[in-house]
């Protein structure tokens, strides 16, 4: 690729990822799957590496996504809440582990171990305690400044209001909604004719970032704590040791934490989590590989966006082919007509899928979906089933075009099509 094309493509990717990130982080209404967004970011990261002269400061490779929502007080994080470098194949993980191990040997660091944990698909939050009493909590925001959601966090049952020790501490955790509770929430919303949540992560984020804590209290939020950001009066040398201490204090700690001594053990841990992923009660989109030695972490430091002492391995979404049997229309409480795909039941990511939303007429046209098509289906965020594409080479000619009804299937009134706003 020549420089002119590279510059044009980088600019295009920066604009696209910024738009989709705003929908995801700030509005909690994603328009594309996590995997599609990750692939865009991967391409952008690769191009910026090859053509650093075209890096734009607005690029999400250069800063943490998220802004403070209007109506919330701002909280400046004492310790920045940075994001993680994503990796998509085990060769990258092997290279990373070997690089870190070599660095540790050069510095004569004895603890060259790692801890592999699940990458929980939720919303990052910090919790601050004074004398063992919960006093303040915030979202990550842009990593430096977050939203004060203290009252909302107080509604989460698994956040201890008083710790077992009178200590000043700031911890970091992930707020989420369990897969079972999420399915219940969406079933109830469907029955009431309300718009369904796209995935559990955005449902959790939208619930925590409510201006009215009564709304937050009505949502089944949970949390797993996984890091000490700051602590007064105590010294630790090992991350694994801190996790055990957090449990002792009364925190709900990430239940999957695998101690590893080398790359082979890290790889086995990543594969083990992937195999067990469909049996977990909470959604994950990867595994996190962390340096165990806390002093070594300080030496490794961080970039403006990512700590160098941890990386995330992202699992690809499981995809299956099935047959689109029919398309029916649901009418919501507000009168919105939503097409629904009826498919041959298929097992995807641990559950049987027999139907999935087609969102709107534009989605059907963009994907060129016809009744009778063989389709590829996956779970967005491992929860909501979605049609990825059509396997056009399997068409027989007997497939049928779908047309939205001209009249409401419920009341018979004339259906009015509202034009979709442009994403540009």
C-alpha cells in the first residue's frame, strides 16, 4: 500500500471507529459486533505501525474510549484506569510472554510468573474505601476522569459497604449482568414491546450510568473485583497474593485465576477458559494475561493507553450455519414493526437458537437476506444471536424476497417507514 492510500484508509478507519466507539462507550447502543470493531482496530493499529507519520491524536489506538455523561459529577482517578492491548492469536501471546520473561531474566527478577483470568464482558468501575467503608465509586470514563456513580454502585448487593479490615483502599472491578439474568431482562422487554438490549455488556453499562439510582437498583447488576489500584499501610509483591487478600476483605473476586510459570501453561490456561466459556454464568470475550510480580509491573510501566504488564487474548465468536425458514413481524408497544428471523434450531455458544432479530428493513437489504437462505449465525457478545452473512453459493433459486408489511399486523393501520439517520 502506498502512502496516499494508507493515509486515506487511516483517516477512514479513525472516523469509523470513533463513530462506533461513541455508540458503544457513550450511548451504550452498539451498531456492530465486538468482533467487527476489533478487526477495524486491528487494521488501524497495523497501518499506524507501518505509517506512524499518519497517526491522528483522535485515533482510539492513542487513548481510552469513553466520555463523562452529562448529569454526572466528574471524578479524577488517582491511578489511571487504562485499557488493554488486544491480541488475536496465540503466536502474539507467545511472543509477548517470551519478551516479558527475557526482560525479567535480564533484570534478575525471580518471579517470572503470570496469572491468566477471564476477560469479563462488562463495565469497568473503581471503588474507594476509607477506614474500610465504601465512600466513592466511578466509571472508567476516558481512563483519567470518570463518572461519579457512587449511589448506583451502592445498589449492587455484591459490593461490600464495609470491609473486614479498617483500611484505605481503591480497587478496580467489572460490573456485569449474568447471562441468565440478561436473558430474563430481554424476555421481559420483548413481552412489553420494548427495544431489546444488544448485549449484556451494554445493558450493564446503561444500567450503571443511570441518573436515577432507583432504575439501577431494578437491574440485576453484579461485580467481580480483580485489582488493587492503591492501598495504604500494606505491601504486596504478587498479584495472585492480592487476589487472595481481596477475597479476605469481602470482595467478590474474579473466580477464574490461573497461576502460570511459562508460555505453555499460559496457552493451556487460555484454551481451558475457552473450552469452559459456554458453561460460565457470566459473559466473557477473552482471557487476560497478567505479570504476577508487582515490582516488575512498576518497571514495565505503561503507554498512554495500555499497561505493558498485561494483555488480552480475544476469542473469536463461535459461528454456525443454519437455514432461514421464515421472517415474521413483531409489533412493539410503541408501534415499531421489527422483522424476526425464524431459523432451523442450531447450537451456538452453549444455547439453542431458533429465532433472531433482523432489526429493520435496511439490515435485510444490506445483508441481502432472503427466506430460504443458508445463513451464518453467531452470538453478539456471546449473548444475542445475530446473522453475520448469507451463504450465497448455497442458493437454489427457490429463495423468496421479504417485504415489510404495508399495514400493521396488529391493528391494520398503514405502516409508515421512518428514514434511518446516517451514521456519518
